[in-house]
C-alpha cells in the first residue's frame, strides 16, 4: 500500500497538520521537526496524492492541450514548447489529439474538465456558434491557437493575412508574373475551422489584385497533380506559394522526378518553417510562423487566466520571412 501522511505522522509522533506544514513549508513548525518529517517521507518513498489535494484546493497542477495531430511538424514543435513551458511552472501537460473529429474534440475537452485540468490550450477544428458557446461556458480558462473561434475567446497567433501578403510581394519582387496558390484545406472550409488558411487566402487574393499578378488557386486535396501540370505547361515564369511546407515538399519531390529544379525551372515557397526544411536542399523559401513563441505566449496567457488575471483577447506574434533558395 502507498504511504500516507497519516503513516508519516505516526512514525514522527506529530499530527497530520504538522506533516502538511512541513511539506508546504507553511505555519509554525521547528526546523528540526520539518527535517525529520521530510527525511522520513524520503526514506518511505512517499508520493503525495495530487488528485486528492487538487480536489481540496481546486489546483491540480495539470493543464489540457488539444490539437489536430502530430503528423504535421508544426504541432509537434508546438507541443514541445508547451510542455517545456508547463514544466517551468511545475505543471503537467495532458496532451490529446482530436484528429479533426468534431465530436471527439468536444468529448475530449469535457473529459479534460472532468479530470480537473486548470486550463486548456486548444487548436480547434469546430467553429460554429454552438461550439463557441460550449467553450465560453466551460468553468475553465481556454486559450486558442491556430484557428480562431471568436473575438471573445483568447487567441494567440500570427497575422496570417499579412504574412501571406508579404510572401506574394517577395515572389513578385523576384520577377514572377504568375502564382499558383496551393491551399488544400480551403476545400474543407464549410465543414471545419480553417481560419488560418482562409486568412492566408485573403492575403494572397488581395495582394495579387493589388499588384496585377495572375493567380491560380489549387484549393482542394487533388492539388499535387494539378500543380505539376500547371508548372509543366507554364508559358511564363511561375512560382508556387503553398499554405503549408508539407504541400510544398510534396510538389518539389514530384517535380524533381520530372527533372524540374526548384529555383531554376520554377519558384516555390511554403508556410510554417518546419524543422525538416533544415535538411532539404535547396533551402526552401517559407514563412517562419514563430510556433515556439506562439506556444509560449499561449501558455503565458493561460497561466494568467488560471491565476485570475486578465489577458488580451488577441495576442499577435511577429513572423519572419525566410527567403531561402527556391525563388
């Protein structure tokens, strides 16, 4: 059986209140007694019942984190930064994946609340008013990253619109007269939350119109073959701008098989600056969306909310253009 504070109190011939004072370093207790209690606890390999303590004081030292998946390196990098931030605050991060399943997303959020997490970092796939009401009605603070739900629920991210607009301007400055904008998630906009990709799409659309550049959008999941055909038949200098590095890497691979080289026969730029790009030659142009900084800022907002402080409803983190060698 596990050792309890009652066992330690009996061995040390003190009250359980005194034992708790020693563990929490509070109240009136002699240094000699405190050392005796801590030494006894260590010798008996005592472990506190965190759940029971949390039920008493409302603090469990646990936060919930719910994202799409870890197949995309963006989320893997985000989860790593969140976990490190949680550790610095002596918190445990309960990480779950909803795999873009709306029903599962809601059930997992509710389960986290049932398990007494103190707050939740959420990258949502749902977006309707009913879901907004569900999240707003939780008796736990929630901070959203990636896909915004509403102006009332705290959100941390980059200015997706402006980042895409700057990418188009960079591409135009390299002399490209035609852009293929690859954004497969747009195909799902009616059934799920693709806020970040919609903002990138708006940034592209407004900027190509402003600059008078021809633009073709590949906005469905059959983008690979379509984009390859566009490039093969291009009569003028053409660049591909992808709303995700993984799409760009797939296109580069396919075109390489056909003997076409990025940066020479066509231009290409991604979005996210995933770590894998450090091993790709030529170095792909992309947008660094500061995923670690976004995660850290989200955690900072969450901990402030947990402690009863107010936070900005929207925190925008600076992004960075990586010019690379593929434009």
